[in-house]
C-alpha cells in the first residue's frame, strides 16, 4: 500500500512538471480583476436588497 502511495505521488510530481503555468504577473492581474468584480457585484446585490426590502416594507404596512 505504501508503495502505491509513493508511486502516485511521484506520478503527480511528473505531471505537474508538464503543466504550463501562467506568469505571476498575469495571475496577479486576473486575481485583482476577479476581486474587483466580486466587490462590485456584492455592492449591486446589497443595493438591490435594500431597495426590495424598502418596497416590501411599504406594502406590508
């Protein structure tokens, strides 16, 4: 069993060596873009939630 696990780990290392990784600069830029869009979307959802809650409150009074 131990031999199978060690063989698996060795094969994983070989396969990871074949992967073409992105440059750090590209990863950093795309991460910033994703975070900015998440924040904008969260703000939008918050505003829509506030508007809908105000509308529902008006109808329930």
